[in-house]
C-alpha cells in the first residue's frame, strides 16, 4: 500500500500534512475510495461520551468529521455497541440497576402507606437485565442515527497512529483503512483493571464490563475495591437481594470527603452489604460445583481466610486505552506511571494538532459530563467559534450508592489543607427525609455539610449531601457554587418545602460550635 508506506516514512511537520492532504485529495478525486486513504478536517478516535460530543459539534459547525470506534470484547467475551463506557457498561446500566434496587426499598415502605404487598417479593435478574440491555441497545442505535444525521462518517475500526496526521484502522476481519486529518482527537477512554498477579483473577473474575450484560443473576458476589464502581455495584446487588461482600484494602471512596464516605459505608453495612476491611485477595479457584473459592489475607492480623462465592467482581480501577494507539509514531507523550495522555488547558497533547479528552487524558475527572463538555468546547475552538476553555473546577458528582452521595467543590480535608483549619467553617446537619418518617426508615446517615471560608462573606468551598436523590439536589447548588455563592446567600435562599434539598438552606450549626447538628421539626 503506497500511501501507507509513504505515510509511515514521513517525519513530523505541518508541511508534510498539507502535501499529503493535497496529494490525497488529487488521488482521492482520481481513484475514489479505492485509493484506501481518506482525508478529514477532524478525526475522532473513540465513540464514547467525549468523542461523540466533539464529533457532532464539529460536524454541525461545518467540518468534515469521522469517528472511529471499536470495542474489544472483555476477557469474558462481553461486547457492546457504539456510545462508549457510559452508555454500555457505566452510568446508564448502573443507574437503571440502582433504580431497580431503590424500588425494592420502596416496596418495603409501601405497606406503611397502605399498599398490600403480597409476600414473598421476588426479584428477577433476567427481566431486569433484559430491559436494561434493550434500553442500552436503543441508545447505541440512537447514536448511529445522530452521526448519520449530522453527516459524521462512522467507522467501526480499531485505530492506531501511523504518523502524526494519519491513523490506520482495522476492522474485526482485519481489513485496513488509512485516514488522515488536520486535527486528531483521542477519546479512547479506559477499561477495567484486572489484578493479573492474583491467581485465577482473569480466569474466574469479571468486571463492570460484564456485570450489566449477565443473562443470569451473579448470585453471591464478592466485590473487590472500595471506590465509585465497587460501592455502586455492591449497592445495587445488595438492594436486589443478593448476598454481597465488599473487600477493601484501605479507605472507602479515596479522594472524597472521608466523613461522608464513612457514612456511605455505614449505611450500606446497616442495609446488608458485608465489608471485609483491610483485606487483599490472594487467589481465586473454581470448585467442582462451579462455585468460586476466594482466599485473602487480613493485612492487620496477617491471617489468611477463605470463602465461597458465585461471582467475583474486580472494581480496582481503570486503565487508559493508550497501549494500542502507537502514540510514539505520532510523538504523543503519556505519563509513564499511569499511561494517561499528557494534555494542556486546551486539551492539546505534546503534538499541537492532536488532542485528548475524557478518561484517557491525564488529570481529568473520569466523568461523562466533563468528557462531553470538554469535547464540545474543543470542537468550538477548532472551528473558530469560541476560545472558551473547559473549567475542571467545581465539577459536581454523585455516587449512586443505596443512600446517594452528591458533592461539589472541596472536601473538608482539602479545604483545611488549602486554607488552614482556622480559616474554614463547616456547617452541618443530620436530617430526616419526610418520606422516611411514615415508613419508619432509619435516617442515621442522612447528613449534609457545607464547607465555607470563615471570613465574611463566607464563600462556599464545598457542598456534601447524603440522602435521597442526591444527584438532583447537588446539580442546582453546583450552579450557585460555580457562581461564587456565599454562605449568607445560601441562607437567603428560600427552601422548597417539604424537600431534602431545603435542609441545605437551613444549615445553621457550625462544627466549631460543637452544638448538636440534628435537625428537628420544620
Ligand atoms: P469512553 O466512554 O470510554 O469511550 C471510549 C471509546 O473508545 C470506547 O467505545 C472504546 O471502545 C473506544 N476505543 C478505545 N480504543 C480505541 C481504538 N484504538 N480505536 C477505536 N476505538 C477505540 N460517569 C458519570 O458521569 N456518571 C456516572 O454515573 C458514571 N458511572 C459509571 C459507572 C461505571 C461502572 C463506570 C465504569 C464508569 C462510570 N462513569 C460515570 C464514568 C464514565 O462512564 C466515563 O467517564 C465516560 O464514559 C468517559 O468517556 P470517554 O469519552 O472518555 O470514553
Ligand atoms: P478508582 O481508581 O477510583 O478506585 C479503585 C479502587 O480499587 C480503590 O478503592 C482502590 O483502593 C482499589 N484497589 C486498587 N488496586 C487494588 C488491588 N490491587 N487490590 C485491592 N483493591 C485495589 O476506580 P473506579 O473503577 O471505582 O472508578 C474509576 C472512575 O470512574 C472514578 O474515578 C469515577 O470518576 C468514574 N465513575 C464515576 C461514577 C459516578 O459518577 N457515579 C461511578 C463509577 C465510576 P485504594 O484506595 O487503597 O487505592
């Protein structure tokens, strides 16, 4: 293939790109697709949250755009369609299964509100999974239609760099396509990490890439890890009635406010999730009856222990999808420790016309809305429509554990580290959601805290909310914090009664005062 050989021989230069592009256009016009090389204004590698948003925006603004997306099946063989992690094996199936679990709680509440619920209430994994999977498939289709409507060319190919302007894509049948562009966006996300040093981990374990696509119930499950993915998955598994254990080696939700994280864990524990603290797995083996025997070490006592599970879910972090990209051919540099792509504030990599957005980029929050916004803003800048950069400060997020935890801004620890304890005021409250009262639900972990600067007007540095619909509550307050809201302004905000969110506008007790922060009455 002459074009590929020429491209591979090339050195880095904008001049060469122009020459190549010109030659290609001439050849393309003469020989059409048979030439095998195609030219675009913008190539987007990765059809997930960030890549699709960037591609659609650029195409709408008049650029000739192609998206290259390819999903390697998980080690267990799970595969899915267009849309990336969030749509297929992340936010969407997770939130729907979380909803399934919340409904279980409501069924328990229902008799208190006069409903006659015929016992025993059963949950059918097959039905839930099929409904969730069908919804995901409809989203895959929706993305394909949107790309077509916006005239974005979609290639189901696995991409790797040939040089700094050219990418080679390979289909699952091994057919190669060469694509060149003036600008290339890398939005390849990440995949779950396997602890390959643990015997049996890869052979018998699964990850979040598989759990949402299981046809049969995972049964008694061990979840290893204690961050977002681990706690959320363990939360919904417990909620739909499965015997679920979390094995954590250190703290829950590293990076989050630790008081809130402990309350999240306390709630889960009091609602049936088992926790093995300070433990690390050492092997997984399959017994004759098909069950899995997990051996672990208690790091405190040094003792070994073992137990039997039907499923082992590794939720020990994610690895960026950079290895197969041949980044060195384009001169794109990564962090040698975590292999994420180094980027600047414009999302540019070490090669100025190659950009990286979303989970694959170093130092970015691994969240769908940040990937989407970064992609859209990048497209607008590349199209000369705007010079606005993505602001990664005060990004709100919610952990969809059985009791949801929403937050925006600094944790108490971060605020103290940055400003000093004497300059930080924390207002807090334990409250009881009205809905919990009639249903006689325990509200011991329903807690809010607002972290502020101490000096007037007491700028709000962070807000942390633990309770029902935390995502809905946090979203609105995130706007206030983004706009630089002060404690006084939040106190002047009239509440909506009766809601949980109104409790935020009633936070009068400071931690420093030592007074009882339990809310009573209206
Ligand atoms: P991705 O969405 O991962 O897309 C990358 C795409 O590129 C994939 O389709 C991949 O297959 C493809 N690709 C990779 N390499 C190549 C290649 N060489 N050639 C072609 N294609 C390639 N975030 C939230 O905001 N809220 C949540 O509730 C939430 N829940 C989550 C739950 C779970 C279980 C997980 C795992 C994640 C969750 N996230 C959540 C995080 C969110 O899913 C990610 O931050 C988001 O999907 C990142 O988008 P992205 O565009 O960077 O990459
Ligand atoms: P994280 O990297 O955030 O956490 C990894 C967890 O696994 C930690 O608890 C870590 O413990 C533990 N761990 C790591 N290695 C081992 C090991 N060898 N043995 C035992 N435990 C280990 O990964 P996640 O996969 O949970 O989340 C990835 C990202 O996805 C998050 O940062 C988040 O941005 C995004 N996400 C967002 C969600 C949302 O918005 N609701 C939901 C889910 C994911 P330790 O602390 O000791 O290192």
